[in-house]
C-alpha cells in the first residue's frame, strides 16, 4: 500500500497559526499538529493525535469535529486561538 504525505498551514482569522502534517493511505497513519495556538492542558494534544490516528478515509468532518469537541470536554481542555473545526478543516486540506 502506498503512503502519501500532506501538510497544510493556516492562519486562523483573529487567531493563531496551525500546521497539520499527515502520512496516510486508506487511513491516517501519523499526524502532527504544530503552531502557535494554545491548548490547556498541553498533554491533551497526545489524546487528540490518538483520536485522529487510524481514522478511515474519507473523513466525516462533522462527526470528527464532534469527536474532537467531546474529547476536549472530557479532558476539561481548551483550545485557544483555534477551534476543533479549524483543526479538522486544516487536516482535510492536508489530505488533498
């Protein structure tokens, strides 16, 4: 199976810069999210990456956004300078 790579960077209006790098085939193999946004507590990023890794393509962006929001709520975590929807949209861009 051939693995593809993709990346996308976006400056969120009135927010921060977010970059998503992804390696994928028929599912997401690895994903990395970087940028100058804030996530509190920071350890929640590991949980977000676990959620995204292994997702089957094509993604259901609405369902994934809801899963991400539920994960943040479960960990009482807060994204500052970007939203769950921003992360999913940038991921989708990286997968094209």
